[in-house]
C-alpha cells in the first residue's frame, strides 16, 4: 500500500508511520538513539501531533517510543505533557503515549 501523507503544517507534510483508517487510528513510532535525541523526542512528537490532527482519517494517535537505554530523562513528564486531546481549528486528535524500555 502507498504511504499516507499528513496534510501540510507549517509548510511541510510528513509520512505517517501507520494509519488504520477503519479505526481512525494513527501510530507514530520513535526509537531514542542517544541522550541528545532523548531530549528532542518530545519536540518531534509535538510536530507530529500537529500533522496527525489535521488528517481527516485520524481521530486517535498512539505514540510508541522505544527507549531501551533510558535516554529520556523524565519519561512520565513526557507522557503527561503529550497525552490527551489536542485540538485546533485544523482538527483534533486524542493522543496516547507508550514508552517501551525493554
């Protein structure tokens, strides 16, 4: 199947990792490479969330972050900051965040 693109946001669009249109569900996956990336992964997801919420077939977004080396300093804070409903004039999406460490 051809990759699905999100609508343009701030002048760019991105490919979705996975979209399950029958469930209105998008899946965004991240692998934390090092400590520097552990500090930036939240910012990357904020941008991804903005893209997904403007996609008409995506009402729910699950963000799965693989961090086997525990490079994310405050994983619970990241979850708290990102989870919940994100809405704007462009649309809305309910976000769930799962950080996998083993």
